[in-house]
């Protein structure tokens, strides 16, 4: 596929996640974790339900840009059903990828791999990593 067509396909998938985000909302009976992007003030509210060290369910809400919303949607798809350790590993792979460090491991991110292009726009890295950072904090808090 020509590079420009591939680029359009990536953009369409990202736009689709932003328009119709997966796992959007709140989980009943689960404490929410709120995190903001200090560069723009946008906020994510993340609820994560753990069972036996596994992410049994996850949901996000709040307000953010297209990149932030799409990235949150993709993150929830990527980590649901994963252990805390696996989810932290994916968060690490994602963080390196959006900073331009690419390798084969990023395939494990599923559609979140499509966020690799953010590395060309450093001012958007915080948008893309907001939900992943919230997830890391939620996992940290679950260990306390
Ligand atoms: Fe606020 Fe992207 S501009 S999260």
C-alpha cells in the first residue's frame, strides 16, 4: 500500500476511536483516578477494576483532544484482560514508541501502535500518554 494511503488509513482509525471511543464512561463501585495534562489542562478520569492481579474491566471519561481520546480508547482495548505487569510493560513500550524508539514489541499494543506517528509532534506526546500515565497510577494505587 502506498505510504500516503497507509497514512490516511491510520488517520481514519484514530478519528474513529476519537468519535466513538471504546470503554468510555465510568465503572460502578470503582474509585476513579483523575489525571490532567499540565500543558493544556485536559483531564482523564480512569476507572480500573482488578481481579486477582488482572485488569478485568476499564473505562475512561473526561475531556481531551482527538489524540488523547483515541489513545485512551486504544489503551483500554490493549490492556483489558492483561495482568498488571503486562499492562505496565505495554505502557513502557508505548511511552518509548511515541518518543521515537520503535521496535517489534510495539506490535503487542494492537491499534495503539498507530500512535507511533505522534513522535513527529513532540507537543502531542503528553496527549497520547495521558491515559497510559493514568493507568500506571491506578496500578500503583491498587498496590497500596
Ligand atoms: Fe489536551 Fe491533547 S490538547 S490532551
